[in-house]
């Protein structure tokens, strides 16, 4: 995997359309990884990235607080870029603001446009490379065969039926994040990841195995799952390492937190929060 510190002209052109998957990893005030779908991510120069804000979520706050970000960009032709960047400032006007609001997705949207542009300095990026579809498919099949042996089926259920079904879908995308040794959140695709039950996720480390093999047991990680219909769910939990299940090497993550990042109502799902009475209208 080739690492570089600037985007090429072809990279910048590939990121320009709003029709892509943009995953941004941030760091919470507690030092935990958080993942968001932000398709507005672009490269404004070979060494600078921008994110257009049109919906307020916690990721923008985390971005400004820690400044450290990781990213994964997947284009419609199934090419993938990953890297790290450092938040520097935001603006509510300027050439990048105008570019965003001229895009069809925002220009003709009745309800919202881009209201703020966040700027990040690129620290490192991979070369754009095709998704390894064959190894992803093989890893997904092996995960499906072995995951039942890793099920616990005990205690409160972290995932709802919607969330479990989303992770079990073989056509959904999943990305894993953890805080790397340099303090930046790293992002690794784990498209083969599936739910063993409502409290545990599992994956065979075939696709992107070199990176997945370096994951350390006991470390808190986040996994973000989404469909092409832009349905998504974010979970966080403790990685339990690798063990053989039905003869297949399987990594597992025990879920202890679930978050809905879909607008219009972002918020924690699990553990459930107490209902609060509305007193101000």
C-alpha cells in the first residue's frame, strides 16, 4: 500500500462529485473513535480537504475539538482512498462555499444547502485502488459460516432488528475505526463484517487482512454500517481478538454503544437514554 502526502489531479477530480461514499472518523472528548457519512468531502488543493456542512451532528464538534481526522472515500467506480487529515478552520463564505452550493444536490434542495465549509490539511493518503471484491466476497462467506459459533445471545440487546439486518446484509458497506498510536483515527474497510447476534459483530480478516491482523484485543473500536439507500448505524465496543470458530479464524467485537447518525434525529440508541419531558416550546 503506497502512502503519499498529496492528492494528484486525478484524485481531486474523482472526489469532486457528491455521488460517492465519504467516511470521516473523528475523536470524541473521551478519546474514542466516531464515524460519520459525509459525502461532501472533497479535495480543494493537492494538500487540502474540505467538508461541506449542511446538517449539524456531533462529528463536526468532535472535528473542531480534537482536530484529528481519518477518512475513507469510495467512488462509484469502486475505487478507494484512505488517509488522515488535520482540521484547521471553517468559513461560511468563499470560493469553496460557492462550489458546494452550485452542486445539484444542494443548489436545488428546497430544505438545506451547505452553510459551513470545514478545511483540513492532508497528512497522508493512499493511492486510489479498486476494492478487492474477490477477497471481500470470500471473507463474507467465511464470516457467515462461522459467526453462529461466536453468538452469545445473552443480556440486553444492543442492536435493533433494523441494525442487525443492516450488518447482516452482504451488500452493505462497513468501516472500522480505532485511535492509532499517533492519535489519529484510522479507518479500515470491513465489508465482510456481520452480526453474530444483537450484541456482537464478527469478521474474517481476509480482505485488508494485513491491517486487520494488527488489531489489538481489548481496544475500543467503532464500526459504521451503511446501505446504498443511505441507511446507516454506528456501533462501538471492545475488540475481543481472534479465535477459531468452526475452524475459521474470526475477529469479534462486543457492542456496548449504538448511535443513530441518520437525520433528522441523531442520537444514542443504546444504552437507552431516559425520556425527558419537553418544557420549552
